[in-house]
């Protein structure tokens, strides 16, 4: 699925069709969110941005010391987002591509931080000048959610430790 967030006057419009690229200027697009995209959606995004978007396989293979790089046309960053999955945590890879002032994200699963940000962008469009603002907001929300997850894990670890000590 593709979601294209672009500026139209003071508003930010969302389109779910890659055919929209033919109708809008590159400078008006803030964010292209690719959630398990089709090949056509990914190719159309790459053509629109004028740069390749890393494949999921490439993003997963990159070692942690190489999760950020840039070339003449774009900046690329890859990270794993922690997500609760029952009693465990899963790591879900997300790739970021910043080309000019446009952010493209590539991910396989829905993430709460992305859903929240999508609502915030439409509610407060003046806070998002370009893709850099969107990128910073994603990272800001992710840090808050990760802090909550770490706090929960810390509490669970403390409770587990107390139970072990009580049995000894």
C-alpha cells in the first residue's frame, strides 16, 4: 500500500494511488509511506524520487555500523522498530530514504507510531514543512514508544527478579 502525503495550499492531502505522481510536483510531496508495497508502487516511487529505495532484504542485511549512508541523490537510513508481539518483542525493519525534501519509508507491518503521525500530519499540517520534519517526528515518536517499552521491560524484570529471590 502506498500513502502519498503532499501539500495543497495550507492542507496536506493523502493519496493511495501511485498515479498521483503524474499530477503533483515533487516539491509538494512531504512523505511517501510504502507499507508492503507492490512492485509498481515501489518503482513509481523510485522514479518520482529519482533514486533507488533499498529492498527489505538489503536493509535487513546491513550491519548496525552501516545503517546510514548517503550518495549524490539521497540519504538512506535503516533501523529496527520494537513492537510487542504477545509475550515477546519483535524487531521490524524500516528503511528511510530522504531525497531533497521528500521522505520515503518502506516497511512490512503497520506501526502505531506511523499511524499516529499520519493523523497528526493531517490535523496540524503547518508543523510539517517537508520530509525532514516528518522524519524527525517519526524518530521522536519512536524514542517515546521505545522508552515506554524499556520501562515496561524493566518493571517485568524487577518483578521476575523478586519472584526468584522469594523462592530462594
